[in-house]
């Protein structure tokens, strides 16, 4: 069975046997015409309204599928957080060294050309660290929700104090 509705009247549901197809949409249009002829359609349809404008009503997905999708997404978010944390850690030392060396640009002391060249080479590392750090901070915020989703999924009626352990 397939069901259709109208954008103009979502309360109207037209049910037709079979799958969504041109034939099923034509049958739904026949039902729609019957409603219109009987004066039971609460809205006026524009001229040129056709079967392609019918909206298929999908059955809501089961909670278990939605829950599984949420778990999969939570794991992906946490995996991304782990990757970003490693990137930040790997690039932090070099970036902080470059950051300290930047102060020489703001002093009145003369600077050797080699030191300026080293700074210019280090700007890429500094930029990469700063961008990775911002992405990590953003991912960490999102990961808090992901951790809660996983904690809820890991709760078990057989292990009621799991959530108590996690809160400590």
C-alpha cells in the first residue's frame, strides 16, 4: 500500500494498493477527482495539478533503526574527535615554538634573514595547528552529545548502576 497527500491539504490521505508508481499516482488522482466532485476537498487546486505533485506519505521509521543511526553517528563524531586530538597534539609543539619566535617581529631589535625565513616556513605549521585546534574545540562540543547518546545506549536493565558510575 502507498499513501499520498497534498501540500495544500495534508489532512487528506489517498491510499492505493501497490508501490509508488505512475499507475498508483493515477489511481490516487482518480480518488482525488472523486473527492473534488463530491465537494469533500477543502481546498482549490491550481489548474495543471498532476499526479507528480502528490506527496508520498512515508511510514515513520522504527525507533530501533533511529537509535542505531544515532549510535553510528555518535561513534563517528567521537572518532573524528580522536583524530583531531592527535592532529592538535602532533602540531602543538612546533606551533608554540613559532608563536614564541613571532615576538621578535614586534620588537625594535634587528633580526637575521635566516630567522625571518624560519618564521615564514613556520607560518604554515602555525596555521595548521590553529585550524586543527578550532576544529577540535568544535568537535569536542559535539562529542559531548555523542557521549551521552552512547551512555544511554550502554545502559542496561541488567546493569542499573552503569549510569551511576558514569556520573561520578
